C-alpha cells in the first residue's frame, strides 16, 4: 500500500471507532480481516496513524476547525508528525486510493492555525469534562501533563531476577536495542518509532525462558515501593494476570508466600503459565469462591496486602489512547466505590504493623489521595508511610526519584511528564492498631 492509501485506510478505521464507539484494537482487527491484501507493515503503519490521531484528537480537531475523521487525521499529521502542508497535500492528491485533494480551507488551517489560546483540555488532549479533575491534581500544569499522557509509550520489560541479571537479559535482547530503564533496577526499555511493528517479543529466547516479562516501569516501581521482603506473607488481592505477583515473588527471592487472588477468576487464567515460566515457587493462587471465603484462613496474618485497584486507567492512556474518549463520569463513580470496597476487604487480613500497598494506574485525586483520606477516616489505626521511607527500595536513585515524582501527603504519583513512566499512584498504609 502507498502512504496515501494507508492514510485513507486510517481515516476509515478512525470513523469506525468514532461512529461505533469500538475499541481501537477491535476496529483495526476488523479492517485487517476485511482487507487481507494489506501486509503486516501496512497494518502497523495504519495502526500508528490511528493511535496517533486518537492521542491528539482534541488538538488536531482544534487546528482544523472541525472534528471529522478526515480533519483529525490531517491535523494529526501536522500536530504529531510535524508534516508541512506540501507533504500532507501529496498524501491527499485525489489519485487512486488517496484522499480527495485538500480544500482551500484545509490548506489555510494547515498553514496558519495554531494552538495559541487553546483551553487546557485541548492542549492536553483529554475530554473536557475531566478538566476539573485534572486541575485538582495538576493545577496550571495540567495541559502539559495531559500532553505527556498523550505521547507514545515505550516497550518496558521487567527482568526476572530469579533467573537472570539485567545485564544478562539485555545481552540476549541486543537486537532489540533494549536499554536500562531510568529508575527500576529490573527495567529494560525498548523505544519504537511510530510506524514500527511491535517486536515479536514472545518468540524471543529471553521471554520463552522466563528471563523477562512485559511490564511498564511505573508498574515495576509500584511493586518495588511496596517493599515486600523475603520470608514475608503477602496477599496480592487484585492479581489479575499476575504482573505484580511475579514481581513480588522475585523481590522475595522465592522465600515466604504470596497468595494471589482476584474477584474475577477469568482474569487469573494467564497467571498459571506465567508462574511456570518465571520459576516462582512461593506463589499460591487462590481462585475466588462464590461465598468469598478463599482468604478466611489468612486473616490477621499478612505482613503485606497489595491492592492493584480497579481504576479508570487514566495513567495508562499512552497505551490505550482510545479509552480516554470512551470514558464517562459514571465509570469514575463506579471505580471509586470498587476501590473503597477492596480497601476495606484488605483490613482484616493485615497483622499489627503490617502494610497495605494501595496502587492505581490513575492520575485522578478522586481515586488516589481522596480515596486514601476516606480510608483513613474509616480505619483510624492506619497511617501513611512517608514517601521518603517508601523510596528507600530504590537505593541510590531514591533522592532523584523523590524530586521527579509528585510527593503527596497520601503517597507518590508518577506520570509520563515527571518520571517518564505510565501514571501510577502508590500509598503504603501501616497498621498501627
């Protein structure tokens, strides 16, 4: 396919996402099935165009003065990819499979339109109804933080220290140019250009042998800040597919016990194969029961309960840019209720002087600081661990990390703008009852 044909296809897919409110991955898959002539390079290029348009939807529409799929894609080429009007015109020249030629108005907008004077939600490319929430968290820097959340994410890997050192794993991934991540002692980072195909990581010997797992550096740091120690008794209460469970097991050097569970047994399905590949021997998966008694024997015994809480996922918009445009206020309200419930469920499990590590991949105060404040009002025996103590697990990088992250009374907030990770909030609550 020519670059012009790829752009036309991207507009077609974008229109399906907008018109049918479909996840981008589903719309791209459907397009690929209906256009089997498109090779893997074509599909990767089209996906790159679609995801960049979703990342910069608001600002691209502002530049072009309208929000049609064509306008958003054309505006994105200027806003995100830095193309000039002439270059864009060559992709829209009316030839076979190309877009109709640029209109005079489109040329004027591409030549002269700017974001000067645009409101924060446009500059930050997030839904306007979220602006008060972003202002509460970020104040005058909300446009900059939103723009960082709209950027492309790298591919981050966690080295499984049960099987390899970071240097050993990096050597096995030399063809992917994996580099040490900025903060995590376990992290490797692979930076990909916009049109690049995702590397076949699952076919790499380092992955097949369990030396690495895909995990954003922010998620790695969230596990690290829980300060799980060898020999402890730990519950991963919202384990899902097991990303943090595996990190905890490695932190604990296969000593002690990690009990992994989730309120939806379907989310736990991948954890079993991942555990086998990782070599983790100190993990016990507790499949949830309808009567909710799967953890009754653990009450009052746990040194640490990790809650990777259900949340809106605003911190992961770099990886799921379509999710921010499908998000509605009702989803936030439901997540706040879910988070309070899971926090309260954790309390009976924690022994005296034990800890709850509350984690979200959200940047909204409603799910982070406000949720912790509400918890403390209900459970007066708990106290927030000072962030300076939390980051001790980072060793020599602790001081720099404290300067980079947003330090709150209730915990730490990481963002793409400040720490170059996904957006993660971590609060460690100590039981002093």
